[in-house]
C-alpha cells in the first residue's frame, strides 16, 4: 500500500487573500509550491498526496487544477465550493471541471452550520455523494458537530472527512468536550478523521507537541484504523516544526498505537485511497 499524505496546501501569497493568516503566522507568509514539497515527500517516504483548498474563491479551483497538473505526486484534489449556497455550488462545480477532483470543502471556522440541514443543502450533498465526491470539514463546536452528524444521517452515502482530529485540546491538556464530540461523529459509518494538526491548535501551542498518543488512542478507539488517515498539513505545520519532524512525529504516534500491519497500512494510505478514490 502506498504512503499518502492526505492533507497539504500550495499557495502564492500575492495571488489571493488568506484571511485565516494573521500576524502570528509570519513563518508561513511566503509562497509554497510543488518544488518546495517534492524533496520533503521523498525524504519522508511519501508516495502521493491529497491537495486541499485554502481559500474560498473560484480562482482557487483553477490554481488547484494547475498545481495537480504540475505535480505528479498529487493524486487527488479537494476543491472549494460555496456549500451554503447550493445553486452557486452547482454552478462552480460545472465551471471548474477538474479530473483530479475527489472532494470539496469550504472554510467554516466556528460559524453556525444551520444551513446543512436545509432541504436544498441535503439535496446538494446527495448529488455530491452520487458524483463520488467527499466532503472535508473541521467541526470544533458542539453545534457544528450536531449539524455534521445530522447531515451524515440524512445523506448516508456521503463520505465525510473530519480534518485535524477535530481540533483536540492538546494545548490545554484537555479532553472534553472534544472526546465526546469525536465519539458522536464516529457513529456516522462513512465519516473518517485525519491524523493531523490544524492552524488553530498550532497557533495556540508554543512548540510541536511531544506526546500525541493519548488523543490518537481515543481516535482509534472511536473510529478504528480503517477510518483514520495520516495527514501532514504542510506548510501550516511549519509554524511549529519542519515537515520531517511533523510527519515522523505523527507517523511515530500511529506506529506506537497500532501494532497490526494491516491497520497501520490503512492509516498510512489505505483509508485516504478509499475516501479520495485514489487508484
């Protein structure tokens, strides 16, 4: 089974606004392109990647398609759709046809997701599921978790991928409500989780965390290896670690928690290949 990094970005800072990046993120306020990531993947033994959108605008889809054409290691793309506006989402999906597209998302922060359970939204997600597209999302509040869970039950064929372990409270050595929310999400059979760290947590941490095992064990208990996938989140991780340190730390935690070779292979690549339809 090939090793797949299930989450990374490319960007050129002059090409788009990044409202999620502020004065605390000066370490990643530069361009990141396929040429920067290629040697890092080779050094880490990563065979392929999933490229994820980082800006909510139509031009982002055009950039992602161009990056995928340029970088042979990109095996799948998660593009942007204005999911809260079903008509606009359908129009953008038609406009930005991309043979690499395997999933969609939009940035939600801590915004309410009441729109997820509206009839028009449910119909849109049914269409996405029928087209074989997954949905990436990072629910961090109880209300967001409830909305995602409701959608998962309303559209049982939809593959949902929760990014960045749903933002575990590693910075405070906390547990609830994160653990309960992750357990709630695990009741959705087609929902998977990425073993990665997101920008909100990395911003709060003073350095890369030394111990991830407690949180990863709970994720394994809730989801099993077949619904977990390893993801580097480069270049965002450069806020607290270089790619090799971050990837090896995440992989090491997985290897300590899982001793079955088949389960390890699933987290390192099999789950991502299934959810993003990577041959």
